[in-house]
C-alpha cells in the first residue's frame, strides 16, 4: 500500500474524498486492470504495454530490466558528472512501507575533462 493525502475535496467514481483525508493505493493491483492488461496473469515480455511503467517495482513484481536501467543511468551520469553528494536531508512519507523517501536532495559536480 502507498499512502497519500487528498490536496482538495474530490469525488472519484461516486466516492467522496475530503481534503487532507488519507488515500491508500494498492500497488499489488498495479498492471492488472483488464482494460490495460487483457491477460494480467500471463507472463509475456513481448506483450504490448499501453500504460507506461514508472518504477522498477519490488518483490515478485520487480522489473527484470531494472539492473540494466540503473547501469545505463549510472554510466550516463558518471560520464558527465562526479559522484552525487547529499545537499540536504531526505524526507520520508508518513508510512514508508513499500517505497523510499519522498525526496533526496543531491548535487552533482561537473567532471573536469582534460
């Protein structure tokens, strides 16, 4: 579950959600909507994905390409910048059960090339 808080009063599919109310989203149901994934229980890496994946996931839902994605971004950043350094204090959501911090302030120093 991921917890968020409503920024304003809203009605979603007949459900009234008041401003500042907690809203819990089930990440276990991600990728299982029949309109998006006609065969959600069928594992097929070549199946078209109309909805874009925004994260690498975790546990049994961990992306098989996560390591390659992290390696690619690491190579792209380190070719141009030095290692990142914290520039502030990371902030955490009220219930950090599944995901990590809300923000991690960091700075990158450009590499000097000879």
